[in-house]
């Protein structure tokens, strides 16, 4: 019978020969386990769980050169407990259960007396692995593969680095404790650690809040995988620090027109960096969105020229609503007429942004220290509002999430073009 299931009389068993590749570590010739059922479908279901357990155990032996990995033992204990209809709990937790469940566990263990692994899983004899905080990042990355789909290596690195820094900050604040021992007091200590840094002027509250949420997410994801009982939603509740308004100020539209886009202000920049400023001024797009455009995304031979910001293989967008078509007018149209194949000089938007911001600072082109290249995006939004554009049109051009449910196909290119013509800079 398939799935390593065979029937003797009316009872079903799991039976599998130990393969040669693991025979140096597992000295049994044949593994035989009673499945405790006379129902074939139930036997196949249980056998599949036992088979997972056996293969996990063998992988653990190979990895540990003959010694079982505690984490693998714990995972397999969870699987075996589920195979018998129980959630895995340690002995202390089982002792707090209703008498009926304790009796059922004892009955199951008694039937499996010749299977020590089953007895241990049902009666909570396998210790929860320590999982020190220093191991959480390595365990977290594979569990978040879905979040990294279609991201480039650079995007993945930018996603991982702040989370790795956050968990290291947490360890600095409370020590390298086991995940299962994290308590509310540790979270409050971490919060105080950030408050001390804020008082010294080292960081702002927004940075602290972001780091605390990164840590919460990592602990939740890893804790769920390893069935750590701690409720991290409760542990991290009401710890958010009050943030001061820190948004980048916009440039005044007149300043962009008369200074940044004037004949000589940006002459010290290379052509692509200078034209990136022009493109941002009249599209409001993010630096990364413009740098990521290819020749196919830049349409100049239509009655209304436009750029198409969209996801591609190994190039994810910041949000789902970031995909959009933006008509080209004024400074942006000028920029893409010069660069019909897109920006090819810079591999990443970070490099371009750093270059331009440094130039603006060194040439006294920033009205305040808080102004940056990204301020052009805020300027773009303000100009549309000043022109009376509807919020829906603004959100669609900015790639922002719209409030409420989404209906219809959105505003047509012609309608967006009409509004952009009203605010276009002259070159």
C-alpha cells in the first residue's frame, strides 16, 4: 500500500525501511509504528505526518553528525502531537488542562508505549528550543519570502538592514534572551532605551517607533513558527512614542521655477542627475520609480506622452497603488526627450539622491536644512491642490492609496493631462 501504510488484520501501521544514506546514524533496519486506526483515510493522514517526522529526524541527524537538533526534535514533537489530535504542550501546561484531556493524552501514550517519540510528544516531554534573540533574524528571513517576491537584490538589502539593526538594538537593550522568556518588562525596558536616546538628541520618536514595530513583527513571525506561547500583541501594546511632525517641507513652486530650473543652477551635476530633478519636478514620482524606468516604460510618440510606472521581474513597487501612468509635461517632458531610454547612469536611486542632495547643500540651493530632492514630490502635490485638482486625481498621480473601496478604472490619461498642463513648469 502507498504512503508507507500497510494493514494487518483490521489495523493500519506505518512501515518504512531506513535508507542507506542515514543508516550510519539510525541503526534500525525498519521503522514500524501503529497508526491506531482501522480507517484507511485516517491511516494515510497519520502516516504522512509520521513520515514528515521521520524525515525531519533524519535530516537533523545528518546535520548534527549523528546528534539530533533540538529545534528539529521540537518541530517533530508538534507534528506527532497533531497526528494524535492534540496541540503540543509542555508538561506544566498539560497539568493545567481539564481532567478529560489529561486522561485522553494518557490513554494515547499508553497505546504508544513502544514509541517513545509519540509518548514524549503527547505528554509534553520535548523542551521548547531556547531560540536566543541573536538567532531570530536568520530564522525570520525564510519565513518572509512572500514579502520579498519580485524585489531586486538592492531592494531586499534595504528591506533586511533596518530589521537586522532593530533586533540588534533590542539585544543591546535587554540582552540575548531566549524568545520564550521575553516579558512585558523587557519591552518596556526597550522603550526606555529609545527614550533615553531621544532625550540625548540621537534619534527621533518616529525612528524608535519604527524599530519597535520591526522587532514586534520578527518576534511574532518566528514565535508563530516555533509555537512560542507568548502573545506579542499584548507585550507590545501601548508602547508607541509621541512623534513630532517631521515631514520634509516642500519647495515653493516659484523657487523651483526661478532657481532650481534656471539656466545655470544645476550645471555642476552630470546630465542624468540634472534631468532627474527636472523629471521629479513635473511628475512627483519617487527617485526609485524614475530610475527604474526602461525604454518600454517611456512613451513619447503618442498624442499624450507619458511614463508607465509598474512592477517588473526583480523590481517591485513600494505599494500596489504605486503602479500608474503619468502624462509628461513641462520639465518632465524635457527630461525624457533628452533620455528616451531612461536613466542608465545610476544603478540605484540612493546613489542619485545622495549625489543631488550633496550638490544642493554645497551650492546653497536648499532653503532650509530639511529640504531635499524628495521635497519636490511634496511640491508637486501642493501645486495640484493649489490648482484645484480633486484628491482622487492627486492620489492617482502620486501613487497613494485611496480612501474607501476602489471602483472603476481610475481617471483617464486625458483628464490627468489636463490638470498637469495647468501646473507645468516652463523650461
